[in-house]
């Protein structure tokens, strides 16, 4: 058996305060030997301006505080930690004047080692009927250029982030690369979350016959942005095993990973699939 846990936050623009929240919540979560914990997108800094995320990335390049603090949490609680996302400064492109950051999801072992990372590929540049009205993530964020499936010992872990959820080709690629579990740290807007969050998460689990762990930001944030929350854990059959609608806290479920093989054997969609997905990622 393995335990899967999603942490739901209303992160603020103070790194230390967010770290303290995460630790407080984790103290309430049942502990097991094989334990995967997922934090939301922008877990250590949210509710400010994208320019502030860039400044944080520039500062952290010098002291590596963010990675060290998250590694310490994984080690102290002896969990495999998918640390939502943090801003990481992107290499300067001489052909472009703008400095940007990657929205990076980091995976830490129970010993606190950084074992894998993924930079969000699909950037949220859309108009939405909420208080923010329009989002231009690409103004300060550099799109990632590769998919990631990591061996965490008891499972193969595929990584995705928030807006990636709308692109099924990415999830099929992760499944073809061996993923048993796919994580979705997010800061879904309230409007789009209410409309599509549940159904998209269940579809990605059912299509690829994987466990899905979605950890979200929730509530009204300092800049007025509203996020949907509804963090959840979904089985390879599409069942919602646990969900936290609103508020900060966690959802957790013990799962039998061997059920993946049984479901795939009984419904061999990967074998029957006539399309070989070749995912094109930004250069």
C-alpha cells in the first residue's frame, strides 16, 4: 500500500509563512512508509505580481533558499514530495531582452534529495470572466521543453502543472513513458475550475489508467485572484477517492498500486490504441 496526499493552500507573498503552513498541515497527515505528498502550484509565493515571482527567482539563484527549504520538509517528514512549483530563473537568451523564469515542479526523495523536475510547458495566456480578466503567463514565464517521468521507488511518477491539464497528448506521453501516477499542482481560476476541473481530472485518469493527484490553491488571494481548490485524488478507474472542496488542509488516501495492472489488463486501451503520440514541446 502507498499513501497519496494532496495539500491545499491559500499561499501568500511571504515564503516563510507558506513554509510554516505546509509544515503545520503535514503534521496532521497520517504517516506511512510509502508516502507521496503533492503541493499546489506556486506553493511558496502566490497572490502577487508575476514580476515579483521573477524577482524571487533572481534572488533564489544566489542562495537556493526555496529548494533547500522544500528538501528539508521532505526529509523531516520522510515523504516523497512533489513541491508544487517554484520560480527558477531561466538561462538568458541573447536574442531576447526579457529575463524570464521557469515555473518548475520539483520532486524530493524522503532523504531530501532533488531527484527530478519539470518546467510547465503550457502557459496560461487567456481571457477569463473573473476579476483579473486576462492572464499573460508567458510575459514572465519561460515554457518548459521536456516531459518528466521519475522513478520514486514504489511507482513511476509523471509530472504536469495546472493548464497542462487541458492537453491530453501530454498525459498520454507520460503514460507511454511508464507513469503510474500523475501529479497536477494547480492554481486553477474559480471560473474555469467550476466549469472543467473535475471532469478534466477524471478524464486524464480514465484515459491513461493512472492515479491522479491534484493539489490546488484555493480562495481569494492578496491580489484579488480567486482560485478553485477542490484538491483531489482519483483512481485509474476515475473514482474520486478523496476531495477537499474549500479551505486550507489536505486530502489523503491509501491505495493499492497493483490495481493499475489489473485495470489495464481488463481494459487494454494502451494496447488497442492506434495512435503513437509524439509530443512536440517548445524549443
